[in-house]
C-alpha cells in the first residue's frame, strides 16, 4: 500500500511541508473522531512506510479501522520489514 491510498480515504486533506526526513506529509480530519479541524498527520517515511499521528489522541488502530483498512496499508508492498533496534 502507499500513503496515497490512505490519503484518498480521508477528508479535508492538505499536503504540507514534509516533517523531519519524511518524503511527504499531509494533514487531514481524523476519521476516528468528530474532528472540526484537521488533527491527523500522515507522513510517508524515507523507506515508504506510512506514519500516522492524531493530535487528539486517537490510536493508529482506530484511524485505520475507521477507513475500513488493515495494518498492511501502512507498509509498502516491496517487502519492507521493520526490524527492532537492539538497545545496548
């Protein structure tokens, strides 16, 4: 999946200056709660993974389920696997 696929399912989407080292970033109304102003950030990471953050406190699971999707929408189809970092 891609960020564009998730973005297409959201309302009042606006592309904004990419945050940090992300490829692209957007703000949108969060579909998981009654959102009067955009509080959901969607970022496309450097590896193609999709990062979501609702500033009103909705969890990623709530956001994904509210648009009828599964966790796979957050990861590119090129076999990307997140590996845990070992803390020394």
